[in-house]
């Protein structure tokens, strides 16, 4: 029986991709189904953001409706818009969301032979100086004459 960790991180059970919808259609849907939200909607690059406060039990049906349509809640304190307002619900429209792994971010070790990489070569500056040829007596005399 697979462990709980294997069940959670199973990539085969990922959520289906959200349908990509142009911004104009997202705004039309908002205007038709939630006119009060349509007036608060702002565009920022490829996203449509809702600036309205949808917290509380009275807005639960609205939150479920927009979530079902493809809006996502910004859990990290909202998204700062160019107008200075903060949007808490956003729709990515035609822009796909990046794939993000949830977990420790460390890949499981793969079975197979371990290949050891050679240690990086380090140059010791003290030893390197010892190996350099020293100045000859004639060179020292010429240098002394130049300097002084």
C-alpha cells in the first residue's frame, strides 16, 4: 500500500488544466453573472483582478461561483495593481499558470549507480608563489637603479 506521501505527490493525480479564456470573455461573464464585481475588475497584464472584498459567509456563493469559473484567490496578501489597489481574486485568462511543486522541493534519489565527480581543483596561492621563479641578482640591481 502506498504511503501518504506518495499519494500526495503523485503527479498522475494532478488537477486538470484550467480552460484558457480571453480577457474579454472573462469580463463579459463577470458583467452577466456578477455585475457588482464587474465594476471592480481591473486588468493587469494578462490577468483580470477583482478588487472587491469577498470575505464572510454572505459572499460564499459568489466565491464558489468565481472559483468555478477559474478565478483563484491570492493567498499571499493579494496582488498590488498599477492603480495602487489590491486584488485578491485573479483570473489568468490566456496565460498559463507555471507548474509549481508543493513540498520540500528535493527530488527523490534515482536508483542506479552512483557516479562520483572529481573534487574541484583548488590553487593554493602560497604554494603557487613558492613555485614561481625568484628574481635574479641582476634583475634586483636593475630594479634598485630604476627606483632610486
